[in-house]
């Protein structure tokens, strides 16, 4: 089976992030300060890994590879609109990172087996910010990239995501 395109990999990253955020919601409802079960610890570890390692790679790929290639592919006022869309996508990703930073210490404690409660409101904020970022990227930015980017730009993005 051929490897997924780098644009599809970014969409898939949103799907994985959504699954991890949903797991955090379940942890927030279930943990309540009690020592976490092995399954809860594993869910916490998986979310930590994804949000600590994969999301920053995706952020950098969009900021440093996707956006410059898109802007280069456009001319005139279209590039200005594209820059605004890119700025909105990166602002949404910064908002996700901010929400993640506030939640990370409690999740790390859960992953280590401590009975630290997750704040349901903080999990809900992270979920809201992830959904907003997904709407901008999967709804607007990535479909535009699929139409405009050539094979060389897509290959550079794939390398950046690897």
C-alpha cells in the first residue's frame, strides 16, 4: 500500500490528536485524584507522546515548509490572502500548544502513576482549540495545498514530517 500523502498525514494527525483529547476527557472524568489504572497510565503516556512529539513536528512542517511553498505558488493579492490563512492556522496551533502546556503537568503525573486530577475545563479548552485548528487546516488550508503544490513541494513536506 502506498504511503499517505503528506497532506493526508496532516489530516490524520488531527484525527489522532482528537482521539487523544477524547481520551483525556475520559481520564478527567474517571481519574478524580485516584491512582490511575494501567490503561489510564498508558492513555496518558500516548497523549503525552503525541502532543509532545508529533504536534511540534507538524507545526514546524506547516510553518517552515507548507506555507512557504504555498505562498511561492501564488501571485499578487492571492498570496496576501494565503498569508492571512497561514497566520490563522499557526495562531490556532499556538492556542492548542498553550492549552496543552496548562494540562501537561497533571497528565505527566497520571502517566507516572500519581493520582493527579485532570481539570475537565482545561481538557474541554484543549478539545475546542484542536477542533478550531482542524477546521482551518482540513477545511481550508490543506485542500488549497492539494490543488496548488507540485510534487517537489509535497516531497519536501513529506521529508519534514518524517
